C-alpha cells in the first residue's frame, strides 16, 4: 500500500510493504523492511527513530507534549470508545457452527449503512469543505493508521483514474506499519503530515476510536496552520471531535470480535470515504449526470467505458464518440465538450481549465461564446 507524497515531490512509488507520504524537502525515513514513514525535514527526532517500534522524541516537541495518549510508548493505554466494547450478541461466537459464525458477522455488518446515513448532516458539511478546497485550487489530505489509513489510501488512489483529478490534490498519508514497527503512536510523523496542510486546505483524520495519536497530531498541526479539519470516527465522544470543524461520528458500536475495528468500523469508514469523495467529485463537476465522464482512459476498458458514456450523454454514434475520446487523448470531459459544442479539443481543454475542471460550467462558458478562439 502506498500513499502519495507532498505535491511538490514525485508520488511515492508503490512497492512491497507500506509507504506513507514524505515531506518534499526531506529524505524518507525507513523504519523497517519495505516501510517508509512520513518525516518532517527539520525533525532530528524522526530522522533518528529507525531502530524499532515507537518514536524517540525530544521533550520540547509541542506535538508530542500535546499528545496525551502515550505516543511512542510501549505501555498499554485504555481506549474509551464504543468500538472497543464487548458485543453481547456474539459472546458465544467461538462455540457456534461455521454458518452461524458467518451469520452473526454479516448481521452486524448490515447495521452499518444506517449508522453512516445517520451522520448525513456532518457528511454534508464535510463535503462542502472538501469541494470548496478543491474548487479553490487547494489540497485534501487524508490521514490514518492501520485499517483506517489503508482505506484512506485505497480511496485516494481511485480518485484520479475515476474523476481525472490532478495529481497531488487528494493525498493519503498512512502511518508506517510492517508487522513489527507500528507508527500509530508516532505523533512526530503525524505532526509532520499536518504541516503539509495550510490555509484553504482540508485535512481529514480517519480513526475508529477518534484518538489515534498519529492522526490526532496531524489534525492539531493542520489546524494550527490554518487548514480546515475533519474527524471521521466511530466515537461520538472523542476528545478530538471538539477541536475540528466537522466531526463525522458513525455509531457502529461494539464489534463481533471485541476491538476488531476492521469489521463494522472499517466498513463504515469505507462507506463514508466513498460517499465523501464521490459527493465531492460530483460537486466539483467531475461527472455528467451519473456518467463517469471524468475518468482517465489509461487502458482499453476505460476508453470503451468513456465512449459508451459519451453515447449516452450525446446520443451520437459509437464511432464518433470513440474518435472524440482519441482526439481528446483519453479525456472524457474534453471529448464531451467537443461533441456538444463542436469545438476543438484544445478549446475544450482551455474551457475546462478556466472552470477548475467543472464540466457543466465549461459547457456554459463555451455556449456563451466566451472561450478562446478555436485552436
């Protein structure tokens, strides 16, 4: 699993293990085989912490001083969250036949959509922040550890090929983990991620308990830098929830296996992240109706999908639509505008650029005759 690097640096290459984003001005800090954790250029504490689990941080580090969760320590911490409770419906799960075990697990999972839907007001507020940042030319940073971080990275990886969003606009940051080293408690690395978000940007922290030190440190630092902040958690009483602009608390409750938050909490995070990114892309004009017109046609399947979408959107014949995709270098939005407005691909691309990639606004611009001359 790999998350993108800072926008001024090449995206981190995918490979074995997990890679989290690194500050553009610093070497990436390796903590274990195949694992790269995000590092701040000026943080010697992070640069030194390559010997094992946890992070050695100086006592005068404000990010560490504020993290009262025991960041970087090996001592146990009691996590006060509904996601850590014991589920009375599954106390005998280890005594049941296989089919009944599966029935219980699936029954718990079916409660998730309603729990996510109950957070609709907060999801709506979060989307307005996210869309506003992207429409303003800024960035979205999504931060998490473990399942939360991997789901954030999965969602971020799909946004560019699905909607044509430019690289470095929606960036996932995942705490280092390789089975031995676990960066969940690494507040220095989390704070370094937070420094990447500034005024106009949005940083979203994804954590089932709402208290993951890596994610909370990123939130606090981003807030200090003037970025908008969103917490996506399964804990409505999380302390960090009072510090952010929007707290999306999805009440999934205790898991089928106590504390295994990759289950309902993870399913809820996947659904909520899908909803947030999809609604944001729709609000940014990256679809036409419900057609995936903004996809980047990097393979023959996607070129065919975009051509079929153009047929549905324009009513023109498949050959004309396929040719329009080719002339637009695989950009479905440009192809759509050429078909609807009879302009060249270069004129359509300029109209899109002037509207921040919003297809309907670009269409209105072209129809008013305000686009640059045909080129």
